[in-house]
C-alpha cells in the first residue's frame, strides 16, 4: 500500500515519462528512493539518482549548442594553426612528417638521369612540388571554415564522445571530395607559379632524350593535391587531440568550458 500511495504522489507532483536506462526504470528508482526517505527532499534525491544511473554525468551541464560550439571552435583553432604551419616557406619541404616526395612514377626518371649526372633536376622538381603545396594551403582556409559551419548538433554529440581525432576523421571523410575539387585549380596555378611545371618539362625532355628508356607519365596536380590534403589532416588530427587533452591548447572560453568538462 505504501508503494501505491507513493506512486500516486509521484505522478501528481512530478509528471514524468518513465525512461529505462540499462534495463532499470528511472521512475521505479525514484519511487524507491522517495518511499525510503520522504523527508530528504525528493527532487534533490531524484537529481542525484539520475546522475548515478547516467554514470555521474548530467546532460544539462553542457547543451547540444555548447558542445557544437566547442567542437567548431576546436576545428577552427586547429585549422588555423595547421594552415599557418604548412602555408609558409618550408612548411611541407623541411617537415619529414608531411614532406612531399617525388611521385613513384618519377623514380625511374630519377634513376636514369642520375646515371648521366642530372639528378639535381629531380631534386629541384621535388622542392617545387612542396613549394606548390605550401603556396596552395592558405587557400584552404575558406573551405575548412565552410565545412565546420555545416556540422550539425547530432554530428557534434557523436564526435564529442568519440576518439581524440573523431572530428578530423569526420570532416576528412565528408569533405575530401569537395576539397580535392576546390584545391585542384589552386594547386595547378601554384605549380605553374613556383616553376614546377617548367621544371617537370625540362626533366622529361632530358629523360626522353636518353636511349631505351620506358615511357613515364604522371599527373603532378592530382599528386600534390592528394599529398597536400593528407598533410593538412595529419596536423589537424594532432591539433584536435591536443585541444582535447592539453588545457594549454584551449585558447578560447568555449574550448575551456566544453573540453574542460570531459
């Protein structure tokens, strides 16, 4: 009888849709706690009970908007840091993690020309491939800004609770085709501006003048686009992980609030 009366009081005082968490009825737990000690304050006890059932976390501490804002802030800060790092002289060239080597197809050319004392031509071409990526990287800032703005609250929740590079992997998977499309003309112009196209033509002219060499073809634009985007996302993953794990990297109030609570 005591339980029935308590249920009646509960239903009148706190209309609530029963939720089941891990197979346990939250409403039933409320009833049990209230019947045990009515004088303790049923609302306070109920809030604490929800925290314990939910693993000690209340979802009112951070709203979907706050989580979304925090993740977008993290990606904005991360992308700006990456673009500043790679979009400068030697940003790609002297960094072994993202340095762009010659395409595999040109290894045959390099081997043939080195035998006649012309390997320096390939070294010059490799340098200019990296220069093209460095020159093109700042142009990606607008593309990343637009991609970050398109992230939904549902996406944000999944990413927030995911691994330390969840946001980077999400955007890489979602935006890579569009980035490739938009970056291709930028890289193509950069290859011409830094002299990579002229260097490549000179290399191939010398190579084809040698007897009995196989034909070699490669698409420098596609190659540099692919390697350039790989380099950007490589460092974005590191930036995201640092913001999640290192309080010093949380340079805005939103970042401190969202990632400081995890």
